[in-house]
C-alpha cells in the first residue's frame, strides 16, 4: 500500500511564504516524476510544478520565479517552497507521484489547504 502525505499548508498574508512537503511511504521500488497540483473552488485542478527523478523541474507560468520544487530521493519526499504568495494562490494543493509498487501508477495525496489573505 502506497500513501502520499502532504503537510505545510496554512493561512498566510499576501507576500508571505510557505513550504509544502509530501512524503511517499509504503511498498515503493522506484519513483519517477513528482509534482504539485492545486484546485481552487469552482476551478479545475492545475499543475503547479513538476520534477523528474534527476531533478529537472518545470513550472506553471503563474508561479515561475516565486515557487521552487525540490525532492529528496532518499526520503521519497518532494517539497514546494512558495514565496511572494498572492491571494490567487489560495487553493487545495495536492501532491502527485509516479510510483513503482506492484505496477507503475500515479498516486495522489489527500491535499493540504493554502489560504493567502490580502
């Protein structure tokens, strides 16, 4: 059984920073891409940032220059450092990972809420 557990969300004022973490646990043989997605009320889920196993990252245009994704392969953990937060960053943030357990498949975390006040 594989699980993704996010942490680090919360309430922050505009211009502030938060760091999200997502740890994968369970019967894991290998992890390829890991990423962060977000979904605001009434909107579709969107990609925020993704990172490959060798550390290549890409970002949504809306967060470039403000967010940084990183990962610790030894700990099966991905991070999202968010700075210069804006009210429009308010959303539920989800971790996603491509994991080899019994088969290769994508797993999602349960989400962590980020609220940015103006």
